């Protein structure tokens, strides 16, 4: 398979803020590791998990779900027609998990001990299980990603070897993802009194898994749109329309499970009490309903701008859900009034910026996207 | 082996803060005596309506912190104390999030931070001594002993002076029970203690899900693998049929 020539013209008006974020990010990194967490974060004893856990880790893992969704569809359910969007999904997932790990290094008080769960076991800890799943799944992604490189380099033997283990490898990746995507929700099962009733539920693991499936589809759609714009390449639009159907279905399942749960628990009245939590919940629901509505109207679903916005609102909805569980929902009981500091926000932006730069650099030099002819089927 | 605990009787406490001072000495904690638990104050004595009350790690019988710690840095000793090993700790602070009593504190301004909380002077207990706070208390308001014995003492006091105590031994059943027990003349909720804790240990909430993981992996593996096999087999058959048709 030949790589198409891709040119990236960075918009000049973007250059200055990007440079600013990069410089500020480097400076703050030095400060963070020299003086400790207190110097750069708004964290406190009352609110020990902040933006870096809520956004960098809990959102980050969800947004990288496209990898396991698409490998499952193409390899396990043999829907080979989705192959054109498979590689960018694997790349995003791989980079996503690297970003999550780097974000974790910033957040951990003793990042040099990050390997400890390998040898010091506590199977009763959700965090221990997540750590192992993320480590193993990152290895799976690294292997899947190396197969892309091997193919580009035409290392025939390596490629054959990868083909032989593709199905078990993908199956392992899907199982590991199912486990840790849901387990990120299980992290909060132990705080029934600290997490607001609009989010605390014994179904947290199921909710997290279902929304991870939805956001996996949404992210693949979104990144295809964005990369086609930035890389000036064709768009696999009819594939994306089909993925939009899966997204629609996944969102409905997620919302149905979530709303019946809230209804049965009798906590829906909190949504209307005008509190911060109520408003945050309405925003979260509003984003999901908007996305479902857009996808329900055929003319919008089949239009580029409509599908784009449907996917974008779905991504924002899942992000709102994750931030609500890990930050907003934990606020009132802590009485801490936590709001992320500028430094926390800048570091998060810094990591995302680095991720985007690496993604487009990889897209430029590696056979991530299919050659123009194959990709251009929409025209 | 006996499991030990502490009985704190707020009615007897005179607020001299000798426990706070001896705690600092034994645990090498610097800084002034605080009003709030902190990395330098494992215990604090405060006053509410003439009642002196003390806050410290409750040393749960089934602690959330030991259950959530991914590396087992926090451990429940058979002697009673919940101990902490800073060398194992990775600094994820899940213990702080999970603790139903919000006890663990962190060294936010240390580039090599550790979690800070009362460890019930475990090394003193191992040497056959009482924890510093109980040993130093001039009024016996903090009493060290076997938890069962302490419970009997607490019950006896509540029965003998129903007018002086609220009928509640805080720690007897909270979060599955704690090694530290408290009795008081003012309701614990008014003193800022969480009063709505379930009587079951909180780690059960996680374990009911976690223990199903092997089943989930096995079942999902069989189902998804099965789907792959069926689809793949059909496609192979299709290809064979097409091939045969071609020859014919």
C-alpha cells in the first residue's frame, strides 16, 4: 500500500498560541517536578483528585476507545469495509494511552514508583486492575501499531507473523478494554456518600462501558472529518454515515440504561433543583439528546456538517459525563470549592497539543490513511 | 491474637491537647498544633459547646484505604492499626478519595510526597506499650485496649449515665466497624462526623463487581470469539462455494 503525499499547512494564526502553550507547558513541568503538586495545582486534602485525573485520565481513556471498537468491528466481526478508518483509530488510541500515561506521571505523587503495581499486588483494588489492563492494552496497541509500520516497511515476515496473531491479539485488546473502560466507573463505587446521587450508581461500570462504546464511534467520525480537513485528503463519508448509525444506537442504549436507573433510584428531582450538579447534569443530558436528535433526522445524519456536529456533541456529552463523575459530582460533599488552577489547565492543554502534533506528524510520514484513490470514494 | 483499639470518651476530655503534643513527638511531626488534621497533625482536639472532641484515623476493621491501594502500601495489621508504607506508595491518592471519614492527608508541597495519617503507634504496640496519645492522657479520656473490652466499657458507661451520653458508640458499626470507638454527650453529626455511613464495609461495594471479572473475561471471550468463528466460517464456506461454482 502506498502512502499518499500529505501536506500540512499550519494556519499561521494558530502558531502563536500553540508555541505559547508549549513553552508554558515546559516551564510548568519543571516547576511541578521540582516543587511538588501543591505549587501548580488547586488540589487539597479535601479534594485530592482534580483535572489531571478527571480530564487527562478518565476522559482520556474514554476518548481513546475508538481503537478497540474499530478493531472489534473489522477483525472480529469481519466488517472489512471499515478498514480505511481502522488505522487512524489505532493511532489515536495508541497516542491516547501514551497521553494518559504521561498525564498520570504528572498526577502521581511518586511517578518514579509507577511500576510498583507490577510486583506489589492488591487484587481487591480497582486501581490495581485498571493499572494492569492499561499496561497490557497499551502493549496490544503498540503491537497493532507496529504492524502498521511493518506493512509500510514491507517487512514481509513480520507482517505474516502479525496476520497469524491478529485475531487473538484483537480479542485480547477488546477484553482488556471492556474491563478497564468499565473499571474506571468502578473506581467510584466505593464513595457512595461522596459522589452526588445523579452520578453514583451500582451501574457505574456498565454506564462507563456503554458510553465508551458510543464515544469510540464518535471519535472515529470526528477525527476522520478533522484529518481530512487538515491533511487535505478525501473523506470516507458513507463509512462515517454507517458509523453514525452505530453511534446513534449506542447513545440510546446508554441513555436508556442511565435514565431508567436514575428514575428507579428516585433521584431525578435533583436535576431540577437549580444546583450546580443539576445544571451539570442537564448539560450532560442535553448534549446526548442533541446528538441523538441530529442523528435521528435523516437529512442531517446524511449531511457532512450534521454528522460532524452529532459526533462532536456525543464526544462532549461523554466528556461532560466523565468530568461530572470525577469532579463536579464530588464537589459538594468535599466542601472544597475546587476549581482547576491555570497551571493544571495549561499542562492538560500542553499534553493534548503534543498529542495532536504527534498525530499529524505520524499521519504525514506513516501509512495511516489509505491512498487518495481508495479514500476518495465519496466523490 | 487480640485486636486492639482506642476508646475516646469526649465527656472526660479536658482539652489539654497532651495527646496532640505526644503524637507529634513520637511521629516526628514538625509545626504548631493545628485545628485541622494535616500532614503534621495526625490528631486534633477541638471544642464545640464546652465539649472537647478528638479527630483521628478510625482504623476501620475493613478499611476502604487498604482495599483501594493498588500496591498494598496501606495494610490492616492483625493488632488493629492501619499502617502505611511510603516506600511502596505511588501517590495516586485513591486512599484519600475512598476514605469514608476523609482522614488521610498529603504532603502537597513536597516533591517526594507521602500520605500522612495516624498509624496507632504500631511500633509501640508491638513493643507492648500503649499508643502515645492513650499513654499520655491524664484523664483516661483516650483508652487503649482490646476492642471487645473497650466496647463493653463504652456500653457500660452509656447504660450507667444515659443522661450524659447520646446513645451511640461511634465506630461500633460505622462502615463495618472501626478499631477506634467514640462516645459523647453531643450527637456525632453535630461534631462534624459523618453520621449516615452504611453498616456494611464499603470495600464490599467494589468487590461484588471485581470478583466477577474472571467470569466476565471468560464469558465475553467465548461469546466474541464465537461470533468471530461463526462469521469467519461462513465467509470461508462462501468462498469455497463460489470457487466450486466457478469450476462447474
